[in-house]
C-alpha cells in the first residue's frame, strides 16, 4: 500500500490521529428502496502530519460526488442565522461596505448569510457547488454561481464580476481536498485592501472536548491556527485577526489580508498561537493521546443506552446530522438502542441514516410516541433544541448529550 501524503505540505502521513473504523459518507441518507442495496463504506481514519500538524482524512470521494446534490440547508438553524446576521453587520460596519463594494461567499448554501448583506445594500455573489441548494438562494434573490471554488473559478469570477472586497468562507476550508488551490483562489479573488474571513471548527476544542463525531468524510481537514497560518503564508496571505466563536463546539474566525500590505496583526493572533502551543498542538505526542478519550466516550454512551433499554425505556434522537452518522456507526448504534431520529429538514425526513438504518421522521413523531430520552446529536445546538423540544418534560422526558461526556438533563 502507498502511504498517503499531507494535502498541504506533501509529507508522508504515518501518524494516526484516531481510527473510527469503517463508515459511510455522512450525508448519504437512504430511501426505503435502497435499504437492501449495497452501501459504500470507507475508512474513517484521521492522520496527523508530523511536519505541519494538519489533521486530515484521505480523499475517498471527490467533492463533486459529495456536494453536487446536498441535503444540508443552513437556514434550518435559527441559532446559526443569528450568528450570521451578527457577522454580516460587523463586517459591513468595520470594512465600511456599501453599494460600491462586493461580498463573495464561497459555499454560500441557500443564501443564509448573503441575505443579510443584501439587507444592508451591499452587492453580493454566492458560489455554491450544490445546484439544488443554490436554486433556493436564487429564489431568495441571491445571485449564485454553481461551481466548485479554486484558482480557475477565482480567475473567471474576477474577470466577469471584478475583485471582492470581502471573501467569506464559513466552514468550507475543511471541506476541500486541495487546500492550496482553494487558498490561492482566495488570493486571486481578494481585492487590494480587502479581507477574507475563514471560519472553521477549532482543532484545539475538538481535542479538548472529545468532539470525534465532527470527523466524517466530508471534512477532509481539521485545523488549528498554527497550521492555518502556514497555509495562508504559502499563498502570500496573512492572518491579521482571530475571533473565538461558540459555533460547532468552538470555532475560530480568522481575518486574512494580502501579506504585501504589511498589516500588523492584532494581539489576538499571538494569543491563539500561544494557547495552541500551551495545549501541545506543536507536539506529536499530544495527538497520540486522543484515541483513549474517544474510546472512553463510546463505552459510556453504550452503557447508558443499553441500561435504558434493559430498564424498558425508549430513546429517540434529534437531528439527522453528519455527527450522528459518525457517532452511530462508530459505536454500533442501531434501532436496537435508538428507535428513530427526528429532523426539521423535510429533505431528510422519511429517509434512513446511512449505515445504521435508523429511520428519520418529522419532529411531530416525538409528541406521538413520547420517548423517555431524546439524544441530541447536533450537541452544538443543545440549547436551541432543548428550547424547541421543551414539551418532552410534560411526560417526564429528558435530554441526553453524548459529547464531551454523556449528560442527562
């Protein structure tokens, strides 16, 4: 077998970060007709590069296969929409954006973010690879190009629409297998004096809070500021500001400018790099300790579910998220332990979770069946979900979150 190489620095990958076994693509939901057909399973084994410390998966399916027809629509989370509106207002005010500027969002989904720039009178353009999702954005009045972003797309957009004063890339850098082509495309598209912002789940938080279920095949890379700064530097870009965000269990938003502009970074940049070094992200042995913590979470969750079943209790789950696919398949959870999953997204309802074949229903199913426990799979939205589903308390129902450790409340 040929050893994989780092997608950033091309060093050989011989250090395993965590091995979560074999798992199907996380958003490959099944119809009833497909339940008896063969499914695709790939190794869910994350490596850490001993040179640049980029944590990454091998590429088993291309982005075209994964994202050309996508079931995830960002606008179904009110918490996420509020987060995006705050960002749009902050960026518009700080960069003094107006009618003479342009905001381009890469992986713009259903227009969830760009709609707030439109409200402020700022011209926008979305770039979204999933045609079905892009159609929703266009219906909202958000101009959207259906394409995968990289150097070729950046040159075409620069020629046809001009440079971008703000390039927004929310939770997309982790989804691209060719990070160098992607970041170079941002450099090409970004106007002089402009800013690019990248949001991504913080690897330090993933490790600190046992967030192994955020590892799935659609996420090719798992980023720290230490590694991200190396990637940007290679492409003549520079991190000038870092913000800590509560989204996705703890994320970073990095503000990036052209290196040639000579901007002095804010103290927040040194602060996060210092925090990561203190957390051991520049030492290989830190990464090698992570599997023990993952196995502990698996054992505790299975103990709870088995005991609940033995006690005659019923468990349902909320949120047919990618996290759930990783969690269920790694832990071997099926309908023997969890009766069903509910989700607000109609594109997911009346389908089945990949691999484990747990059925997905509308949220009304919870009222109809009154489970004793509701396992919250998108635990990063626990407060929002607990508020929406508070009626389970009427029959003594309780919420359960599995990460960072099992909690019943």
